[in-house]
C-alpha cells in the first residue's frame, strides 16, 4: 500500500474517534460543536507525555483520555444545563476557549539539543515517539483500527444493556426518563465525560501520527466535520459515524478534480444527503428494518 | 493482524529510541502556473548539520485549520546535483499558510514539518 493510501486510511481511523464522540452525545440528545477541544486536549497531553516526559504512548494515551474526560466533565457541568441550540453554541464557545488556551500555552524543554514542547501559535513539534520506536505506518494503522474496533465492540455491548436503553431514552424523551427514575443530568454528564475521553484518545493518536500539532488544527472546522460524520453516517448504530468519516474523507478525496472549489461541491453533496436522509444513512428506521430482516431469516 | 499488533505492543514497551533527528530548510519559488511551486529542500543531520544524501523523501502539505479537507497528495522529492539537496513540485489548492510535511523513509526514518505562507503574486 502506498504512503498516501496509508495516510488516508489512518486518518479515517483517527477521525472515527471524534465521530464516535459526537455520536455518543447525539444519542444522548445533545448536539456538540466542541468535541475538537477534547481531541486537542488529548493531542497536547499525550504529546507532552511521550515527547517531554518520556512516557510510553499507551500510558500517555490513557492519561490523555483521563484529562479529556475531566475537561469534558468540567465543560458539561455548566453547559448541560442548556438545551438544543443553546447547548451547541455553548460547546462551540468552550472549544474556542480551549483553542485560545492552546495558543497561549508555552511549555518547552531542551531534549537532545532541540527545543521540544508546545510553543503557542507555533504549535508543538517533535512528537516522535512512533518514529523513534521504528513503528512502521502499516503497524500504526493496524493499531489505530484495532482500537476503533475495540470501541465499536464496547458500543455494541452497551447498546444491548439497560444502560444503552437508558441512553436512548434520555436522548429521545428526557422528561419520560426522569419520570421513570433516571437521573438525566448525571447520565448526560457521564456521556459528556466518556465522549471527551474518546475524542482525547483520537487526538493522542493523531498527534503521534502527524508528529506536529498546532492550535488551528482544533478549530471550528473540525467541530463541524465531527458532527457531520455522525449526522451523515446515521444515528441508528455506532457504525454510522464510521460510515460518515469514510464518506466525508472519501468524498473530499474523490472531488480533488474540483481543486480549491471542492469544499463547495462537498458541502452541496452533504446538504443534499441530509435533505434526503435527515437522520443519516444508517438511521434508526434502517437499522431496525435490517435487524428485523435478519431475525426473520434466522427464524425461517 | 495479530502479529502486527503484537509487534506494536512490543515496540510500545521497548525503551530505547532509534534513529537520529534530521533538519530541513525549504525554499519554494512560484512557477509560471498559479499555485504551482518548485520547492528546494536542503536536508541535513540536525546535530552536525551535515547534508543527508541519497534520502528517500516525499513532500505533502496540509492547511493547519483544515487538516483533512485541504491537503496535497505527497510527491516524491528528486535529488538535485548537490548532496543533501532535493527538489519537489507542489500544486496547492489555494493561497495561505501550509504545513509542509517532509516524510523521510531512508537513510533514517523522520518527519519534518515546515510552515510556509504561500501568497498570491501582486
């Protein structure tokens, strides 16, 4: 496989974490434009862990997830009191605050005669853990996709449990869920923290794939795309966001013939898709129909 | 797949770091075509500043605010006459600041990122 194809497949895997993070909140009934902030927190935290403190990547990624969850929990505390568009706007504002914090963040150390670490708007270079261990791109790609599959497996398990049903109920009818004894605020806060941890894991891996991150990587554009992944792919199953990322990146790559105008073409195609399928390609109805068909075939 | 993952896990636990750091100076000049640039890359060892000849280098580019939306498909850099010097032609999608990613596969594995502001000719 050539370097370009490897890069595209790795990106699909990396952005899947962000897509699943946005999907988790959408299932719980909240539309966040701010998941890119936790992706950034994960990227910076894991980068500092490996490049500056000499931690192995798995340890740094776990720490990044914990920090991402804590940051999302803190953002969720005030913002989850809001509903709908107000919550969306609040998450966007919070994400911009994080981006500005990254711009103001200077923390560098000399390692092997070279300054390493976050340098404000100049970004964070030298996140070389993967390179220094001689890990090939193919191996990194396999590791990223193994983690994506692990997360998908966890989603599939949760969907079958009482917790999964509670999440869907909180998302679809929070008043009814509250009447039935569900602590809606606590569930949503837990979901926000889990979504933050997922986004941070994606960010941690992204920083190590790219070796370089900067505050502008985590601006509104990434937030819009992360939401689009889940909305295009569909809200019926966790496979939806993955389909969304593959379509998003696939469409962007296949419209290269339009050069600089391809974002306009891409935006038009996405708008068209959402008019025809407002809850995405794999929406709840489609997933239920497929599941029923499979059940019928099994019993026949 | 399992073997690859096992290799990754072992690598994750292995303490020693491999390889040496490289550095690069990149100078991109516009061609007669809009948004097409000829880039000259001087590749050196970061510590000694000795030129690195015979390297396998490819050059890609991303717009930092749109990392997966606006990017340039990596092109292989060709060695120039002088040792350590390479050239690559980049076809950008728009003017603005781009992060050039030099992916060095041999003689050592390294990735160097350089930010360059490509502006429209007056």
